[in-house]
C-alpha cells in the first residue's frame, strides 16, 4: 500500500504541492518557515493519533500556512476562498453521491453480488514439491479469490488517493526557497507516512474502522471508491482536501439513500409520505445478499440494519467538529508564532 501512497504523491499530489507551497501565500515558503509549519502540523496530528482522534491533515496544513500568510500579510485570499469553498462543497457531493448509490444502485448490486468468506486461510504454501508454491486454502473458491482481488484493487486505489492528498502536506513545506528538491521531499514524506501507518496510526484505524461505522463489506467498497474518486479529482485540480471528509459523508449518504427507498421521488417532492414509512435503517445486512431488493416506494424488510448499526452519529459529529477545529487551531498557533518570531518567516 505504501507504494500506491508514493505513486499518488508522485503524480497527482504534485498539483496539491504547488498550491501549498506557492498558491496560499504570495512569497516563497522558506525552509525555516516550512519547518515551523511542519512542527505545528506534526504536533497536532501526533497528539490526535495518540488519543485516536481523527484530524484532517490537509486542512490543518492549509491552516498553518494561512497563519503564516496572515502574520506576514502575504495571504492569497482568492486561493484560500477557493479552497474553503471546496471544503464546503465536498461533503455535500459525498452525501448526494452516496444517497444516489444507496437509493438506486446498492440494493440491486447487493442482490446480485455475494462476497463469500470461507473458513480457513485464503492461500497456503504447497510444500509437496521441491519448491514451495502458493495454492488455494482447503475451502477457498474462485469466487472468493475474485472478490478478494477486487477488495485489494480498491484498497490500492484508496491508498493512491490518500497519497495524492496527504504526501503534499508533508512535502510542500520542505519545498521552497533553499529547500529540498520536490522528488526527494515526496520520497521522504512517503516513508514517513508508511512508518506512521505501521506504528501510531493503529489507534486511528480502530476509530475509523470500528467507532465510525459498522457496515457490510460491499457497502464499504462503494464508500471507498466514491471517496477516493472525489479526493483524487480535487487533488488533480490542486485542492488540498481530506479523504476522511468524503468518506464520512458518503457513508451518511448511502444510509440516507437506503432509508428513503420506501418513499417515491414524487412523494418526496410533494411531501405526501403519510402512507410510506421511512425506515431509519440504512444498508441491507450481508446475510440478505441474494434476496430481491424492495422496489422504490415499498416498505423495506425487517432485516435492514438500524441507523445506529450503520454509523455512530456521535463519531460523525466528532469528525465534523475536527474539520472546523483542526484548521482553526493550526491557523491561530502559526499566526501567533510568526507574529512573535517574525525572523523565522
């Protein structure tokens, strides 16, 4: 996965790096100022990871650089306005794309596609010959191999998207006047992200994987593809964006889409929903795969998951609050530092 993080940073991430190092402030980011910015970013993220609290890295980075711009009166307000407007629009896009998937696409795909998981290992080492070679596990089927391959490919795609949005956060402050060469900064940033992923990031993975959501694997794949695509496209146009922002709102959107299936579009527009009960559930449980999906406007079966089983509203609010608190705190800290120590900038 670290390779795909590197690939995302090396290709699409360069556009974000240009925005962070040259677009937010009207002067070149000096190496000393970049190190100070990295200190504020890294300290905040370290504390957040230790306590398992998700923090939007891209937004925190923008906030720290914006604090430098405010302190030195070099902030590019046009660029900041464009970035912040995308921060507002992205959750809306994620929600509505997720809503369309949950209402019209997911139920039918869930009926047709069954992701199987057999007992025992997926692959084993066959040691009967002179040279050990990989072989199917005792209960492994071709269908399971295919579904595992799809999951792996989508995971690599999400790692690519994460690299495109996160590698520039660590690399951009090091690239500037008398700074590192861009390629070297990208390699260093990737290695640091990989090391962090294998060490202190485990708490945050538990938070994202367990606290935020408990949804079937098929629904998770829809979320991963949607969030990764949104993040990659925005990174392509140079917008620093948090992958978790699109992920959270896509989960909420899919749940909302599934919950509103008992209501037809016409009933929703006219608000004539007295005859149709909106199910506060969201995503059909995995054990229902293969069962016919209820048509739009008809009641859902009892086996749909409750809203509380789909996502934890309290956890979602924690994520959303960090989207606001993270950039605000990093901006204030950087602003105060560069006002008190102007020679660093």
